């Protein structure tokens, strides 16, 4: 579907899955099989195997998982992988008496920067003010009516997040 007149075209170029590592190709294939399964039994089996493979990546240093996400061959495969990662995080942090539950989500963000003349500019790695973005999301019920949430103002690459964060729920 062509973009509406007030929309920017999708600039993403997706790499060919054949250039990915063998573990990444296996994850991509499982995600595609889960999405195209004719019956729920087949989709569930693919998702169980995806969970096993992604959990192993979560328990590692994070670089492989970051690369797998960055080099995904399509939007649908990326979305499926994120859904399974979200389910893993929810299961790892869910407790019967817990008042807090984790949900992973990403906000698509397009930054268009222009500058007239002069030297090149620098785009800082954070949003300022982050509270303004949170207010917009809250005002428009962007998070399904959840009014209590926090956003980081950091703009970082997926591999940096996985490399630098603690993986406490996964060992």
C-alpha cells in the first residue's frame, strides 16, 4: 500500500536471510513457519522452539540477539521474534503475588534532521524532554489506557541494550 501524502515512505532495507548466521537463519525460519502455519498446533510447536532458541540467546552476552534483531529479513519476522521475547520476559518476571509485570514494547521513531549550511551536526543519544513524550502517549491512551509507566529518554541501538543490561531473570 503506498504511503498517504503526509507519510514518509519506509526507508528500511531488509537483509537477505541467507547472509545471516546459522542460528539466526533457524530463528527466522521458525518465525516464518509460525506465522504461515495452517493449524495452531504447528504454530505452537514453532513458537516453543523459538522460545528455547531465544532464551539461549538471552542468557548469552547479547551481541548475537542484537544482531539477529538488527538483521531480520522482514517486519513480520521481527514482530514475531519480539512477541516471543515479550512472552519470555513476562513469564520470567511474573509472580502470583507480584505488583509489577514487564511488557516489552518498542515505539517506532523516525527522526528527520536537517541543517542549512555549516559543519555537520550531532544528534544527541537522548530525547529531551522525555516527559513530553510520555505525556503524549498517556493523553492518547497509546499504552491501552495504562496511566502509570516510565520511559527512558535514551536512544540506543538494540545490541547496546542487550550487551549492557543485567539479564537477572535469565541467569
